[in-house]
């Protein structure tokens, strides 16, 4: 991506640093849509006598920086929806414990996706059904666990779920703004950050407002691992940018 040209960051603008280094050539995949840069970085390089080549690997550059691009141009993070289904296309649901319908390779890839995203989002129903930790458990990558975002309109998530066992990974409970939330203090005491978001015309947490709130908090990529209701909400709102679907070799059959 085009080197930044704006002041006020953690150091000097990247374009200034590169220009001062007097390199001969800079290859850029895509321009930065951030209005503080938006071509100014390239202008600085050219003014310093540096050859600038644009458009090399543009598709790859856009894919790698999708979160930044969406946050700048759409005001929301990039969204990846991950789902696992049986050979019959059904989504497995547990009774308080995770249900594994795919193999180790798929699960490892799922954990890699978690490490590649800033936040992982599920609904309260997934917490109740699977009691997940929602952390990255690949060897040596636990520090890359994303912020865990739970859509919980009335803050009914129990305080004894696995989410609160790892105090090093933040838990954000997204609830309905303007409604009485009697469990807010209890959940806050267990480590949750309460994030009120407006509801839509049907009284449900608004998905667009949720993503915009996450973007304001610095989130650029969100991985949705929720069940069918959460998936449907974001798909119907046209807020999913990437789909990842795992299909197991066997149909899902509830036991017991």
C-alpha cells in the first residue's frame, strides 16, 4: 500500500522516511484511500526523485489490507463469516459443549483465522450452546487471540462461562442501548466490557451500528463464528465480505 503522508502518528510519515533514505524505486500495489494520504505519499516520493511503480499485485494488496480499506471507505471492519456444516448442510449445535463435525486441519485453519482477525463475534445463543473460549489455541499463537464480541441484547450471558476464564483476552458484550441492563455490573466485575449499541426497527441489535462501533474502537477485521441467526442477520444486511465454509464428511446427528 502507498506509504502514509500524514503527520500525527507514532513517528514521521512513512513517505518522508522513504524519501529521506533516497531509495531508487518504490513498488506500490494500491493507493491508500485514507484522505490524509490518498496520493500525497506518492507525490512526496516523486518529488524526491524516486521512481514509483503502481498496481503491482493490486488484488493481493487489496486482500491483505481489506480491513483498513473497509474501515476507511465504509466506516466498518471487513467481515469474514466462518461456518461448519455436516455433509447434509446442517449446522451442529451443542448442549453446553462444542460440537466437532470437521477434522483437525479445518479446526487448525479456524484458529488461524482467529489469529488473523482483530475480533471474533458470536451471539449469546452460541455461548449457551457451545460454551466456547473463542481464543486462538495454535502453538505459540495464543497472544494473537482476538477480542471476543458477544451479541447479547439483554446481557444474559452467565458469569461462569469459559469466556471469562482467560482474563488476558478482552470480552465485549454488545447490548441494546437505552434499555435497563440489571446484569451489567455483575458481568463487568467478571471482566466484560459493556458496549451499548442501538437496536433496529425490530428491537434487535443493529448489525451496521455494531460494526461501526467496533470500527471506532480500532477493529479492522471481524470473524463471525455465530450460529445461523447471527449469520443470517449479517448476510441479509449485506455486511459479509468473505465466506469460509467447512463441510464435514458425515451428517450431523444429535445424540442423547
